[in-house]
C-alpha cells in the first residue's frame, strides 16, 4: 500500500498547478468581463454622442456583447488546453441550426435594424406598412406596432414591412384630400366651381397654399363630374374629408341644383 505522504507529495504539484490554472482562468474571466463591459459602455457613449437611435444602440450593444462573450469562453477553454477549433466548429453548427429554425425571427430582427438605420418612418408617423394603415406607436426588434384609424393595435413583422411598399403620409407638410361632386344635366359647372371654391375657404384646417383644386374631372350619363381637392396636414385629413363632403351637399342644396339623374332618349318609329 502506497504511503499517504508519498501520494500527497506526488499529487501536490498537480493540484497546485490545477488550482493556479483555475485561479488564472477566473481572473481572466473577470478581466474579460470587465473589458467587455467597458467596450460596450464606450460604444454606447459614442453612439449616443453621434445621436444614434436608442433602439439601434441596444441592437448593436447586444450583438457585440454576445460575440465578445463567445470569444472570451473560447479563449478560456484554449487556456485549459481544449481544442477550440472543434468547439468553434460545434458552435458554428449550433448557430446554423438555430438560424435555420429561427429564420423568420432573424429576418424580422435584421429588417428592424435596417428600418431604424434608414428611418422610412418614426414613432407617431401615419403610414401604410406591411399592408396596414395607421399611426406607428412602437418600432421593436422584431415587429412594428401600428394603431389603425378604428383604434385596433396591429403587430406587423419587420420583414413584411421591409418587403412591401411603405407609404409615409407624415413625411411631407401637407396631403391632398380627393373628393368628387356629381352635377345634374343643365347645371353650369363654372358656377358650381366658383361656389365650391368660395365655400372651401371656410372649412377649418384647409390650406390656402396650395389652394384647393376644383375642376371638371369627367362627364357621364348623369352630367358633369367635378373633382374637389383641398389640401391639409395629415393630422386633419379625416376632418377635412368629411367636412368637404358636407360642404358639397350644403352648397349644391343652397344653389337649388337639381338631383343628378340618368337621361334616356327613346327613339320612336
């Protein structure tokens, strides 16, 4: 039976070396974590100084933290003598599998980053995005949340938003309201145009520059069709839209215009 003192004498150097390695690895991990925190903090400060969007800052900081932590773990494993090349290959395989399984989420994530970078819209804008029309109330990492005019919250994937046409009604200073007015046969369209232009000046929030357009648009079996197109800020669109409808009805009623109707000619003989 081997003497305990001899066994300890032979094992002590190995244990001491192992303890030193573990201690050194712990110090390496703590220093690495501190350096990662310092790098992320410095990057965040730089992005804030450059007026980067807060959501984009979180995107970049989170991705940098993941990459640096993986490199730290690989470095510590390499310090212990493990084959990091095999580990890296395994990690790449796991990442590929996760990427394939989460391709939709990753697509939304990447699209969200591009939306924040290129800023086709921002919070509070009235848009059509991903086939949904309404006011943008949140731009998330994976989704854009839009509140529709009938007060329904709609969550749209950022990938769908990026793949579709985006209409931003808030990017310009004003918007045109398109309405039509049907005149009956025998009604002078010039007289009707003059009455409508004068009446539109009294509609709240209708802009004077550019001035409203009231012109002959078309002719049909009931008479002349006028286009009535006032301009307003997008926040007042629906108010001007409905007020213009009422104005057309009231103006034509006050002028005692006849009701439009279809005229049929019957040929005899």
